[in-house]
C-alpha cells in the first residue's frame, strides 16, 4: 500500500473498505484550513461509496458571521463536507488502481462540484454536533457523475440530496 494509505482496511465479500484519518485526508485532498471540512473517512469502497465524520466546533471561522449570537453552520458548508467525502472516494479509487501514485498525482483526481440537486436541509447544525456523512456514487453522465449524499447528526437527517461532480 502507498504512503497515502489508510489507517486500516477490511475485506468485504466484494471489495475492501478503507478508513482514512485526518492526516491521510490532508495528503489526499488539495483543501486546507479553513476549507478542509472532513475529519475522518471510513467504510470507503473506492469508486463506489463511503462515510465520513465532520466534527463541528465553535472555532469554525464561519461562525464569526453566521450568526454571531446564534451559531448555525451554513448549508453550503454542509454540502462542501459531503463533496469532500466524494473526493476521498475518487482518490481512493485512483490509489487502488495505482498503489505507487504520489500524493500530488492522487490529488489531481479531485474533480469539481458541478451541481446540487434536490438538496433538503432538515435540521440546524450547531457547534458541538458531529455529522456523519454518507456518499453513494451513482450513474456516470459523460465526465460527470451523480452522487447521492446524506448528512446525519445522530439519527437525525440534517441534509440529503444529489450532487453532480466532475471527474478529472
């Protein structure tokens, strides 16, 4: 396994599932503070699906202005967290297909968010919440791909919908 690899890998009947800690995610994604949103990824089936964790802290820079007297995580940041989980799934696939790939090459597989569809926000996210993110890659549409995403706080669905992401 390459230097980007994982904290752990488990065998499933079909594919291996991987877990990535925050240091591995920093090597996988081009994002940095304050835009690096996910803290951990797990149950990642490269090119297929995965789960992740976003721990919401009062120290997040967006809370200074959204809103100072009633801190609420902006919906766009929840969507960005889910999109970064998708990027981890893409990079994990690139690494699986080429275990000797460098960090820089792996990051080049991170595409862009093309569209947000049918996104529903069902609950406010505040400091102290821990979001469990879920992503399931769907149908390819040329160089675009549908991805079904969900964010939960405990058992409560916070947001869910569909993203269209580019492949690079």
